[in-house]
């Protein structure tokens, strides 16, 4: 039978978010209906809110919940199971069925669309590929950010870059995603771990999570500062200058300025004997970028992207939950603000203003 739900809907680019009462349909063959405990409030949703649209939009893409009903073809979860909802398919292999994005018919007859899932709602319906079964014993609030913030930041370090013990790491932007990258770098025993931000409070927070050095980019040139912290005394570049820069540099913001800073912050090559460092774009860009091609060529540097931390949720979520249980990933500290569903406009405004030091969540 249909499930009553309260769902956040974005109709206008400049107008407030609306909370609409409606009924979710019975699940289709590959769908799951979920009663939600909590949802992450992700910065990337601001981009979606500001972009032009042709139809109403459903928002939110990471949450925790409990399964209410499943479709006839769903086998990996059952009613009563505790689950994480994410926007990345849980198990994509050759020949695997492609997941279907969620959509809803609104009371006025319009159809609202999502980017894969919607979690800014007290109940949701999602393709089973976006639903990951987890232990019923997990903290059902703070783990809601595993489905985007944690996997995006930690996965970029662990999966995309494959950081190893002793590698030097620099991270631009230490909000929820950047802090998750810091945690992964620490867990993998990178050294040094350099956090770059404009906010002194966020930099102090990054030290709590494992950053060994911090750079306030409003006070000093971050490229120069990173190079000063990583200068080799024994290796020279093809230009006969000391090799310097981090082995891996992550941009967890996606601004034009930061995208153009991460390549020169990466390590220069060692006279052709060793390639240079890798710049990893993690934040969602909204502009084009200009790169110094000569620097990339002469130092054999790489500029690569990381979408969703290159994660496979079925494989990676249990590990991040284990990090949380072992105290390696302090989600209780990372979640700094909680909001009710009715306060969603206040929550997104705080995010827009930069008032969230870690990660905010919506608790139902």
C-alpha cells in the first residue's frame, strides 16, 4: 500500500525549498521503500539548487534508514533491515542491471526528478542498487554521511589515488569531504598530511582528525608553503631545482582558484627517473580551469578526477563503518550540526554562508 511521506522539493531557482506531503507508490520490481532516520546535507546540493531546471527537483543523496517494503526482484535487503542510501550504485559489474533514478508524481500533477536518489524526506523510494544493507547496531544518525561525504573524501585517498604509507598528502578544503580525506590519509599512514583552508577554525578541526600541518591560504601562498614543507635535500628536477611538492594533492572544493593551485602544489619529477605528483579533483567544479601544460610535461605530473571516491559501496561502506567503530573515523565529531526536516531552508542557508565547520545532517 502507498506510504505517506514528507518530501523536500525544489521548484524555483530563487525560491525557498518546499516540504510537500504526498504518498510514495508501492515499490516496483527493483525498488525499495525506506523509513529514514537521518540524511546528510551535502554542499554539492547547493550546485544543484542553483542550476537551471525544467522540472521540480528532489534533493539529498546520503542517508540511513529502515526498509519498509521491497519489490519482487529485490533479494539483498528485506523489510526491517537497516540500510544506507547512496547515489553511487552499490555493485556495478559487467552485465549488471543499470539503476533507475527516482522520480515522484506530485499532488499538482508535476513530476519531480532526482539525481539517482532523494533523501531529504522522512520516507524515500529508491532503486535497490542505491541501497546498502548494514548492521542494525550502527549509530543511525551520524552514519548517514557515509553515503557521500565519507566515501567521496576517504575514497579519493584510498581508491582513486591509492595513497601508501609515507606518501605526502595535501588537501585543499577541509569541510566534511576534506576531513574524511584527512582521516583516510592518517589511517593509511601518509606523512606529512597538509590541510589547506581559509578558515582557522576548520584548520584546527583538521588537526584533530589527523592533519600534521595546516596552511591558512588567506595568510600565505599555499603552493609555496606546501613546497617548503616537502622540499627534498637529495633530488632535483629536470630544471636542476630541488624536488618539492606533495605526492598527492586533493581539491575538495572545486573552485577555479583551487583547481589551478593543486597541480603546482604537486611534487616535481626527479630528473626523469621518477614521475611527479598527482593532483586529484574531488570537489564538484562549476567553471573551466587553466593548467600549466609545461609544468605537467616537464615534471610528469598527473591531473585526475575522483567521482564518489571511486567507491563500490558494497565493498567500501563496511570498512568505513569499521573505522568508525574502531575510533579511526570520528563521525560524532564530524557531524557538527543537526536540523529537522522543517528547518531545511535554514540548513541550506547555513551551508551557503560557510557556517558548518564539519558536516550537517537532517534528523527525522
